[in-house]
């Protein structure tokens, strides 16, 4: 084989032309001590708070504490593989996660590493986990509904796009069920959903993924998983990772929904890290800045101004209470940051009223602004009526004789409670909710026996869909309940109730 001198010369010439003299510099420190998911490192004198660092075995960490002679680092990954004296290299970058359409339908850990066995994620963009929340001028009021498909919520504590609505209650009262139903209800509405499982059992998160897959919701959903067996640092950053994934779409002008399930576990992980780092403990041994930990996360949810594309990010943080203690430290913190809460009560749940929403404590601070005109018109007095019914019910339990009007009000209340029950994984379209609530509040079910109310409602909606589809079509189209629609709906409901009672006589 002969060498061609001119070819070699041209290659060398090209290499010389393209040569850029660059020196890569990075600061290197040494591990002083390591354990429990944290490491103390000596020698990273110019490290920044929140900066990403890399250990000699490839595990990543984040600068958490800046002290006089050392740096406290939280380790994302197997800290048992790190030993005293190991090298730590600064990267000069903030902790980031891959973002974009490549993540849709995937289950990832808070660093963007896939956990679903479907191969690597080749994302072209990444985004820092911690970003400053949009300012006052960058936002606009919440005016568009983010329908959950759950009658009781859409009627009484409506959620709007860009809102932060807390779901709070004891364990096993249906908090995650509400969040999943809301995700399922976004099907076909061009909303990207992110579910963050933080500190949950791995089996629970797997169950959520199965349900989302079964109902075809994984096409527009990303699941970020930091289960109870993951180290505290991963549980701490999981919600920020979810927020970063959703934010990517929000700044593109799209609408997103992010569920943090749940923030009480994240606060516990943060408490663990802070105590290990010897930060001074405050109330309930939480560090003083645990409020800031949640506020900087939830403030990132917003509806952006039209100049910034008008995208939105709606947050449904979940908080688990102990024995219904809503006034504990973390619940009160998060209640004060959010725009309302949905409080789920164990007593109602065990009485078979599901979703077990306590109407008295639950509130939406956006209110009717986040409802369509049709929903607003049928649910206006619903909250007050139900609250009055609960009082009357307590009064009637004393065995007092009631006058006719009070008895009628009680009977109507029992039927409305039945009507607001809804099975899981069965979100209801807005028009169907309007028809159902109209029928209930106007007394069309008053003659139907209480145990048959739910069955009658199902048959009624089927009857309208089959024979008078123009009613629901018009409500969906206009978002209003107009006079002619009301007239038609009233006569149709009368016909249906007569038929139903004759059939079940």
C-alpha cells in the first residue's frame, strides 16, 4: 500500500485550520466523609450552591451546603460505591433533566434516566431543575377551566388552567384517584400531563402507570418516579424534575398539568437531608426553609401572559394528613401557598360517598372564573344547599319531628349526595355534568327512590344521548345553558322521569 503525500498533506492542513487551542479546566476535590446519601468534600472552594458535581465512579451529586472548609453534597445514586478520598469534579452547571416529546409515555427517575425498560431517551434539550418562577407581569388571571371530569369538583371547587389546587386528606381516602381521573379527563384536550410519584411505594407507582396505560393516557403523560426505596436526595428533587418537564411545554405556549404525589414525603426527605447536613431544626424538626422549598416549586405554576405564548401549568399537589390534622406544619404551609384545597374526609369515604369531598373545608380561590357559564348556572347554589343539608341532617338525627318543607329539603339533599357520587376512572364530560346537576337541583329526581338515583342518572344520560343528542352538543359547543335549551331539557327530563317511574313501578 502506497502513501499519497498530497492526500496526507491536505488532511494535516485541514486539521491545522480547524484547530482551536482550548484548555479544559475543572476543580477537583476529595471526599472527607460519606454516608446516608450525603458527602463532605474538601477542595471545591469555588463551588456554587445547587451546582452539579461528579464523583470518580460517575455518580452525580449536587452542592447542598457551603461551609468554611468543606462542601456538603447530596448524592443521586449509590452512595455505597463512594469511599473516603475519592475525587469529586465540579461541572460548572446546574442540575438539569432532559425534556421534550421523547419523554412522553415514559417512566423516568428525577434525573431523566428511564425506568421502564423501553431503551434510552435521546432528548435534544435539557432544562435546569430549579428555575425562577414567572414574575407578576409575566402572568395573567386564571379564566379557563381545567376540567377534572369529577362532578363534585367541577361544580363546587373548580380548577382552572394555571391554578394550584391542593388535594389533602388522610391516607387511603382517594387523593391519587382524583389526580388520575383528572389526567384521564385531559384525553384529546391537548394537555401534557406529568405525574410525580414521590416517596410512594414502587407498587403504587406501577399501579398508576398501569391504569394510565390501560385508559390510553400515557400518550400525553410523563411519569417521574422516586419511590420510597430511593435515596432521600432523589425524593427531594423529584417534584422539581416534574416541574421542569412541564415548564418546557408551558413556555412553548402549551397547557400542562402536573401532579405532585405527595409533597409531605418530599418534605420528610428534605428534613432528613437537612438534619444530616446539621442544619438547625425548627418546628417538628423541619428546617426553617421548608416553606421556601414548597413555595418556589408551586409558584412555577402559572398561566403565562399572551406575549409569552399564553401557556399554562396547573399543579395538583397532594398532602397526606395524620388523623385529619389539617393544622399541622406542612399542611398549613402548603394550604397558604395554593389557590384552594380539596379536603377528603375518611368518614365520608367509609360511608360510601366517593369522592369523599368535605364541602365545608374544600374551597377554590379562583371559583366561578374557572367554570363554563353552563356549569356556573347549575352549580351556583349547590355548595350552600349541601352545607345546609349537612346541618339539617345533624338536626334530624336527634329524632325531632320535621315540617314538610324541611323534610323535602332533606330528601333533595340525600338525592344530591347520591348524584355527586362517581366511580373511579370514569370522568364525565362537561355537558353531561350540566344535564345531571340541572336534573338534580331542579328536583327531577325527587320522586326517584334514593338507592336508584345513580341508576336513573345513567339511564337519563343514555336516553338524552340516544334521542336528543342536540342538547349536549349545543351545551358543549356554546359552553352556555340558553333559554331554548333549558326549555327543551325540562320537557325531555319530564318525559324521561315519567317513563322511568312507570318502568320501575
